[in-house]
C-alpha cells in the first residue's frame, strides 16, 4: 500500500486543541503521514490566546527547504501563517519545490475565543497564497473579509464563495457553522465548475468547540492525498468532523476539543 503524505504549514497551539498539534492528530487518525513546519508559536488554552510569537521567517524558510528537498508530498495544508515575511517564504518555497502539489488553505484569522490570529493588512498577501490553492475553507467571518460581502443568508454565502473564487482558487468551502440557520448546518461548497453543493449536517448543541476549522481543512487535505476527488474529500471530511464533534470533550475550563479517537 502506498503511503500518503501531507505537509502541514501552520501555527502551534500548545493546548493541543487547534493548530499543528490537532492537524497531526487528524492526519494520523486518517492514516496519512504528516510532516509539520511551524509558522507561529501561540500561547493559548481552551479559554483564550494570550500571546503570539512569530519566529524569524528564515527558520521557516530553512525548514521548508529541508523537508521539500527530501520528501514528495501528495498535498499541503496551510493554516495560520504568522507574519507577512512567512507568507513570502511560503510562496517562494511552493513555487520552487511543489508548484503542482494540491494545496488546502484554511485562511485562519480569528480564533473561536475571538482572539485575532492574523494582521489584516496582510490580506492581499494571504490572497496570493489562496490563489495557488486547490481549495480554501473560510468560515463566515473570514469569507466576509475575503469577499468584502456581508453574509446574512445562504444566498450571501454563495455570492461570497463566487467572489472568493475570483481570487484564483479552484474550489471554495464556506463553513456556515456560525450562521444561525436552524437545525442544520449548511456549508456551501462551490466547485471549480461553478457548481454549488450544500454539504450539510445536523446542528449539534455542544457550545463552543476549539479547533474544528483546522481539523476540517486537514481532513480535506488527507482525503485529497488518498483519492484526489475533491467533492468526496470535502464530504468525507465534513462527516469526520461531525462524528468527532459528537464525541467532543472538555479538557480545560473553556471550549470543548476534538479528541480524534
Ligand atoms: N490556534 C492556531 C495555531 C490555529 O491555527 C487556529 C486555527 O484556526 C486556532 C488557534 C483557532 O482555532 P479555533 O478557532 O478553533 O479556536
């Protein structure tokens, strides 16, 4: 059996609920080998993000070169980018080593705790990364920022998805969990042919859960690595997250987390 390999480029959440720690758990639980390069070191727990430390981007550059010169990845997942210098470094390494590798971008901006994880003046640079991606997975807030459309309904989500696709990304999945739509969560998946799919699941009344966005993007990446069918990858990942939300647990005094087992 061939081994599928994902390169995760993301921030560190020491509490293990989100970020690169969760991404590795997702990949492992889906049977995909994970390499991981860290963009940013956060101090956070299940309650809040108290500090963000972005190491010198030369470290990211050196680590990306090391892994990319050696390992051929089936897919790359990009999460929290950290700094504008990091974005430059990521773009440079992708165009040098892995132009054809499918990329999943989770355009991380704000944590569930409402703490900011992104400098908005870097939005145009983030769009450059998004334009090289196979799929981008914004939540409602991120989709509003990227599309400049205020979202209050499913029609607005579709409009925003189309606007985001104009950035140059093939596929757009907008996570609608934060939009109050009643008993179902209806995520909108706009594929590269312009077809709008509704990827829905029952709404579970669990309260705040930390790390679902990171986990979903990584699950999509792992499914792409295994089969390369984007629609199946999105639906399978949604199912994976839904099942894990059902089993979510409390490990601290704040948000619940996904265990991935
Ligand atoms: N911390 C890091 C390092 C992340 O990459 C993310 C991803 O979105 C978060 C925190 C936010 O996670 P959540 O919004 O689920 O709290």
